C-alpha cells in the first residue's frame, strides 16, 4: 500500500509539472544567461535551482532528470526548468550545445506559454547572441530584459501559429487599430460576429483576451516612444490609445515593474 501511495504521488507530481505553463501576464525578471557547450561524456549537474531556467538547445541532446522523471531536449527544442525542482545528471548527454537563461516568473495551469516546445534558430539564436553581448557589457537591466522578452515572444508565437482564420482576422484588426479609439464592438461588427464570440475565439487561440493584447501593444509602443522621442508621458499615453493617463500609468508599472519616467531616467534596478 505504501508503494502504491508513493507511485500515485509521483504520477500526480509528474502530471502537475507537465500542465504548468509560464504566465506572460505577470512580470518576468531576467537574471542571467550564457551559451553552454558540453564535452563528450559530461553529465548535467545535480541541483535545485532558485530561479527558473529556459534551455534553448541547438545541437545534440541535453539529458537530465527532473524530480525523478527523465527529460530529453534535442536540437531545435526548448524546455523551461521551474524553480525549486530537483535536477540530476543521471545519464551521459549527447554533447549538447545550448543557450540558457535564468529568470523569475509565475507558472499556472492557466498560463500562456508551454514549458516545452520548438524554436526557430534563424530568429531566436541571433537574439540569444545579442543578449549574451549585453550581459558581458555595461548594458542596463532594462536592455537585457527587453531582449529576453523578445525571445519569449518569439517562442510563444512560433508554438501558437494560428489555425483559426477568424482568430487571425481578429488579431489583424486589433493590430491595425490599437492607436485609435476603435473598440472590440466595432471590430465584431465589421466581422459580423458578436463581441462575446470575438473574445472567446481570440482567447482560445492566443491564450489571452483581445483587451490584454491591445494593452500590451499600446504599452510596447509607449515604451518605444519614451526611448526614442522627447514627447511628454501624457502625450504618449494618449497617442497610443489610452484615454486616461492614470490607467496608462498603472498599467505600465504592472507590466514592467517601474513607472514610465524610469525609462528615460534609467533608474531601473
């Protein structure tokens, strides 16, 4: 009976680990990263890491166990090790080459990004090289974090290619109109569907609501304008589609962990 209980607990833990996803709605803190090459016969380290780790394998096979379960990540695949899990180098690896990024983020069964998937070397590896260069220079934490966000965005988009034409049409309309006052009701009317159905289709396909995606677009554009122009924060907020500056200000802090003015003053820690 005791053995059965242990096996059930092991299976439960295994399934729990598999369904967890990285939340892209909550702040993600970049820590560090680097390329890693294994020599022949080298084994993975035995550890419990305090941060989560994104592994981007581009050659060979990286092998280890996680909480007793074997994990194999081959070239062209990524894997996210969640903080607090026990990793062990139980078997020899196949001389893998990969890029790793330590970060802190939230995971949930209702999260946005799978902990395992494929990645496009042509688009992601140059970003890894850029991030590696920034890490070895005097770049700010913000600069490094922005590149890491771009990596996560590329991975998420690559593994969520739209198979629903209606969802893609909704996405295209939202992307085209995010700067103006066009609302979801207007887009729904243009596509001859109800607003509730529009929201349902979009969320099922992309894992977030159209409103959340719209807010993300506006915040990204605002951050670019804060960096590239001398326009006031209020003017920028209104130009990207926010009708209330206080809403913009709170949304910016929630998304990036610092107020808009910190982008210019470079007081980001």
